[in-house]
C-alpha cells in the first residue's frame, strides 16, 4: 500500500539524494517520490520511488515537464550545482513548492571569496586568508611567507575536490598552478592559513529567521587510510561525531549560526533550507572552514536515517517559517558510512566503468545495513559501475565499535568485477579511539564494547 497523497521530486543521483528519497518515502503523507535521474539502486527496493534516468540534473526544461506530468507537490533541490543554477528561484517562479536556499542565499557555498568576506563582516571565527586571480601575484605572496601549512582553495564549486593542502612553499606553488585544473571555479582562489585540529560537519535547519541544529558528523575526505592521498567528495562518515560536545553546540549556535542568520537577513538574503557548517576544533576554539547550502554527502547517509520525525513535516515547517513549533527527534544509534569506490578514484577509474558490482543483493538484506546508490546503474538484472563513488554502505550500532564492525563485515561481501573495488578501511578511527579511552576509564574491555550501551 502506497497511501498518502503527495508527490515529491528529489533532483539528483547520488547517495545523499537516495537517502533523501527514502526519508520522504517514510512519510504517510507521501504517495510517491520521483528522482531525476536517480541511479540503479534508488528504485530497487522501495516501490514508492520512481526514477527518470533519461532526465539529467541540468535539464531544467525536462524537470519542469516531469513536475507537470507527475503532479509534483514539492521539489527538493539538494545538490550544489543546481542550487547555484537558481533551480529554487526558477521553480518557485513557475509556481512550484520548492525546498532549498535561493541562489543569493547559497552564495555562501558557491562563491568562497564572497562567503569569506561575509564572515569577516559579521565577525565569524575564520582563518586568515587572501584572495587572488593572478597566479604570479599569489606565488610572490607565498614566497614572502615562512614555510607553514596553507590551504589553496578554488572559490567556485569543484565537487568537494577544490581544496589543496600545502605543507610548505613548494607545495603551495604547485597548488596555485593546479588551480587551472578547476577551470572557471579556480580562476579566483584563496590562500588560507592552515588550521590544526579536528574537523566536523554540523547541520542546521533554517526557516529564514529561526534555526535548529539537527545533528553532526565527521567526514573522511582523503582517498586512502591514515588520511592520506588526494581529496575526494568523501570516503565515509560517522554520526553523531564524538568530537562535538553539547558545549560546542551552544557556542556554535550563539557565535556562528545566529550571527550568520541575522547577517543574511541584513543582506536581503534570508537563509531557508539546510545549512552545513564545515568546522574545525582548534586549540583556540571552533573555526569556520566553510559553509555549504545543503546536506553533506556522505554525511546525509548517516544523519537522515536517524531522524525519527516525519521528514516531510520538517520541510513543511521550514517552508512555512514555523520551525520554532517543531522539535526534530533523533534515534540514539551511531552510524558509519563507507563509500564503495571504483579503483583509481578520484583520478582515473576508467578501468572500473561498466564492471559488475557483486554481492549487493545479499548485503542489502543484512540487519542494520543500508545501501545507498551513487555511481551505479542497472542493466540485465546486474548492477554496473557508472561513476567514481559507486555506493555507500551504512551500518548502525549502539556505539561506533559495533557500527564499524558491522560495516566492514558487510563490505567484505562486496566486490567489483576484476577486483576494482576501493574503500577506506579506517572510517571512524577517531571515534573508536575516543570510545576506547572512555571504556578504559570505566574499566570496560574492548571486547565488551559492542554490547555495552
């Protein structure tokens, strides 16, 4: 029985969008969830979810046609490129109900130079930075500095890969030259002081005036174990992340989120939607690395399944400016996501494309395991690789040790034809170390940790 009367459209094809589609589908008010284009797993298990694989994200006219054909009651715009392309504004102008920030509000994400200047104006805690359009001038600037940790950042969108870490002047100069790889996104770039500490992602619902912090996660960005290798769109995540404390949340709300919301109102860009703080806890306190104008990917995959409140009800409260009347309830489980990737990702993974993904059918049936699709398609009853990040395996548990154990036992049952599956084997290691220390202080052995609540 489908039940419900509302038809929802989720634009996108990755794990985040799959997790969103599943969240909407849980609502008793929802009849069906349409995905454009979706992927090979999004419509595999849930009869409420239907894909339009022939309509790509950037095909605005095609999306409008689907909205009319399927009598869509609400459109969720969850992906950074289509947010920057003003889908929220354009669909609203056509009379559709849309969830997501406007193009003006989302400049917080798609223009890092504007975003940093906004943060300076409203006294948000950020690293020192300088922006450049001229590479020679940037190299001169770096030459005047002492050897120290720097981050070179493309100011435009770059699928989470536009940040290059430089440990010294030589690496910084190489990174400056490397900005050309990002095309228009790298024409203007920032050179920022490197902050040392532990990173985290914090997510808030915003209705233009009010905000509510929902949850927090820790994303593992680099391609290889030990936080080594090139930056990726995200190799896995943990939620709730142990680095974030109740005290930190109070400080972040008072000193970062509330000034930001007030500042956006003053700038005539009230922020409505999901606001994502990429933060870092340093010896000097919390600092802002970046803001994003949507759920994170892979953080959405570990946060959305934990939300007990009807997700459609949450979205409707945001759109009505009634967030104050709603309390979002979360379950008390810990979740880990592990990205199953094509070997070679984030660089050349062409050898894996078109290869069969083996074992998913059985793993999907395991208790406490959820699979969200990404770069995967279905053909002749087989799952085939179509992208770099192929799927996300999510495991839940009473604590991080139990969740991690379940995740990696399940990952061991999956492969990509020709041994082309790559994934990190250390997702959640920081929280595991934290929990080990806590258990040790309480006199509990590690072997007992999986059944201790």
